[in-house]
C-alpha cells in the first residue's frame, strides 16, 4: 500500500461506514494528528485551523462538525486496531 498523503484536503464530515474506506486510508496522518492534539489538550479551534484547514472564526459550524467527526473516526480507527497496525482489510 502506498504511503498516505501528509496533508490531504478534508471533507466536511468524516465517513461513518462500518469498514475502513479509501478516505480513511488517505487520512491516516490527519487522524493521528487529531489524536495527538487531543492528547496534548489542544484547543479544537486551533486544530481545525492547522490540521483540517478550516477557519473556525469564519465557518464555526463547519469547523466544529469536521473536527468532531474526524476525531470520532480517528478514535474508531484506533478502537478497531487499524490505525496503528496499518491493517486496511475489512
């Protein structure tokens, strides 16, 4: 499997499929950055701006929704054991 991009564009809402999607595969680095930021206690607005490239001042609803859905997906990926193992099979 090719390396995931380091800073891909993000959708307004992360997938919530019960399987790992191509979007998930492309956003592994994004998910890891979100989890690290949360563990460090970073403000969600700063994370939205720096990691998701959404300005929370100009688009507060979109920024919050994108942050919450991508963080939830990152947690799902770790709970499934796929994020750290790099196992993309269903």
